[in-house]
């Protein structure tokens, strides 16, 4: 990846890390499923009116919306509302990185090296440490909900890769059209048909502006900026190359939760979280700097479409074209978080 692309990926990680703080603030004003639905409604209305629909298979748009939107955001908001500390949630949801690697191997036929397997094992060990620590003092349900949210994020990553949209940002924006109805239905069934709407009306009072500000941040910074960049990166690079940058999200999330909310990590949680981040690093073999001075010709792994195709193919980064792949975007980095 180029230096510019890495910096853009870091920017997305910062936006997503602060997103956990915004969610915690928003949940003080809205119920979780309703808040996650509002997040996408804010985007869906102008998208339908003003943004042309991208050229991409509808099935992948639906999978992307259900995985990245409904499963990730709906269950993550519910987990934080049920007692998952926002800083710790930002750590645990990074299980999406090893989940993405494993799904890439199972569904797309991508190779998983021994180093990647070792990284996944280390990340799983970190999750186990966090689970044991939480079992001693708190319920495990919020942790399990966060892990399922991470799995939904991984399915969204795979779907966005397979869609190969002609315009990644439009694809990320049109994803917001999918989650509102399922999330509003969940809100009506589990939170009450009028609870969320009463909360929305109250948020326009003098004391309700923090909830509105949190809602706008999660919608605009998390989706328009973050998801658009993240989706573009996933289109250009393999999932295993992009996913490691999510390791910076818990750093920002934990720091913001400590500074603003006063959340503190125990030694066990800190150790488990560190194991998760190190597992992602070890599993992907990502290094921040390369000694190779040549930037014109790179040997990369071409996106895999099936088990029978060539897996390694030297190519020029800016000129690769395949019969079923649209031109490379001019800004080649990652999707929202993507969060």
C-alpha cells in the first residue's frame, strides 16, 4: 500500500475509534436498535434522492447491508447498552480481522499461512482472556453480542469485495438503504413501538443536543467518510491487507473512553486486548515500513475469485485490469468504519 493509502486507513481508524465514544453518548438518549436505525435513516433519505445507484449486484448490496449494517451496528449498540464498556467493545470488535481472513479462506479459497493461523490463535486467546475476566465480574452476553457484531462486519467486508462496484463510495452509501427497516422492526418488537420515537422527540430539548450530535457523528464520520474510504481499499487490496489497520481502532477507542468516560481497563483486559491486536498483526504480517525503494513495480496477490485461478500474479498496481473488474479508483484505501 502507498503512504497515502496507509494514512487514509489510519484516518478511518481514528474516526471509527471515536465512534465508540459517540455511540455511548447516543445510547444515553436513544434505545440501541432505534439509534442504529436512525444512523442509517439519516443517510438513506438523501442517498435515495440524490446519489445514483452503483453498478453492483443487488445480492451483494443486501449482504453488505445486513452484515455491516444490521448485524454489526445493531448488535454492537445493544452490547454497549447492555453493559459492554465502549473502550473494551472497540477491542473485541476487532475480531472482524481474523474473521475476515477465515471467511476469505472458506468462501473465496484464499490461502491462509501458518503465520496467519498463529495470529488467529493469539487473537482467540486474547478473546478468551477477556471472556474469563468478564465472567468473574459481569455478564458474558454483551461480549458475545460484540463478537457476533464483529462477524457481521467480516461478512460485510467479504460482500463489498465480491460486489466490485463501479463507484465504491456510492456502494457504501447505498448500503445505508438496507438496514433501517430491519432495525426499526427490531426496535418496535424489542424496545416498544413508540419508545424510540418519544426519545427522538425529547432529543430536541435543551438537554438532548448531545444525543443529536452523537447521531450526526456516527452517520457522517462513520459512514460517508469512513465507509467510503474503507470500501475503496477493500476493492483495491485483499481483505487481509486492509483489515490490519483496524488494529488502531481500539487504541483510539480505549484512549477516548478513558479520557472522556473515565473507563479503566484491568490488567487482564489490557493483556487480552493486547493479544487481540498482536494476533491481528502477526496473522497479517503487516509492517509499517518497507525497505524496498521501488514503488513502480510491485509483486502482489491478485484478488481471488475461485479456487481454480492463479493465486499469485505479479502486476503493476496502477494498470491491472481483468475482464470483470472495473478500473481502479483514484483513491485506493479502506471502507467505513469503516464503524
